């Protein structure tokens, strides 16, 4: 089966998800919690994931499906990895920074990724070996060579009282006088690194569905993506650090409090 056809279906699925997002933003939706009062799940999350699962598995019934809300559906060489709404808290508060993220993994290798910003209708996509694009225009990371002149982003867990690790990293970055944003949707933050809107991003404890789609975009846009020790990033790693490559070592040193 051709990757172009798979990519076209991933993009069609993302546009289906955007339609559901916009419908619920207009009509309203119910909201519930998962692990705590700030860990939200909405009616739109559940219905979007169900629609994406039906859409993709109706076309590829022998594929596996991993979604944030429903978990893993069977094992297979081809696996779709889906976050129906990345940035659910933003979505729930009508803060316009959220997206659907879709990736296809083939025999353990991420082959394509699609991230669609529903509010702005900005479509990020990439296929392994074919470059990264935003609304059809090729994108690349920045050429910022010094950390002090960079724009960074990060995110925090739902309960920082229980998991304070990133507060330490955040404080070290701020103490160096660096500029940091915290928009609240990791898939878009990572795509912003790929598109040259950010120079770097780091976070702790992201799940595979948070990063899979954007990871393909990042790699095809020339980004460097590692763990906190500089090792190559793999889905499921506790830490992710993504930069334009030129500031990567300096950011890692800063996060570790070196120099």
C-alpha cells in the first residue's frame, strides 16, 4: 500500500476531526475529569477519537489503533497513533490552541505524521524522507545559534505538586534570562519548532500520542530530538528535548544546571 494514499487518508481524518472540534465549540459539550480536577476529558475528545477510529479502521481493518482515550486496539505491523484533541484544557476553555494529531507507525518506525490546528486551520504534515510542510509550504527549523537569543516552550503535568521535576528545569532556564512560552499543546509546540516559530522545546512525561505526529514533522524539518541525556528520542521516553540543533547542547546543559 502506498504511503501517499495513507497520508491522504490521515489528512482526511484530521479534517474530519477539525469539523467535530468546531461543531462542539459552537454547540457546547460536556466535560469530565480523569486523574484530577485539571486533567480534563470532553465529549468532543471521545467523539473525535471514535470517529477517527471508525474512519481509519474502516479503510485499513488489519491495522492497529492507539488512541489517548481508548488505548490500544489489537497488534499489527501498521499502527495509527492518535490524539483526538491535543490541548484538551485549552479546548475546554475555548482557548484557541489545540489540535488533532495522527501518526502512522510501520514495524516500529514512524512513517508519517499529521497535526491540524483546528482554530487556525494550519495543517502540518510530513512523510519520512519527503520533507515537512505547513499548508503545502515546505518548513525548516531556525538558524538561531545561541540559546540567549532563542524562543523556547515547555509544558507541565496536571499536578505539579506530585511531579515537580519540570519546575526545576524551568527555573534553570529562567535564571539564564531565556524567553519561554507555555501554550499548552505539545503537538503544536513541537510543530512550531519544525516551522521555525520556536527554537526549542522540552517537556517531561509526554505520552506517545502527544508527540508521534509532530515527531515526523520535526525530523523532516531538520530538528534534533533527544532525551534529557542527549540520547536519540524514542516513543515512550520520559523526556523530550527538540531544537533546531544549533542550540541543543547548550539547552541540555542549561536543563542540567551545567554552566
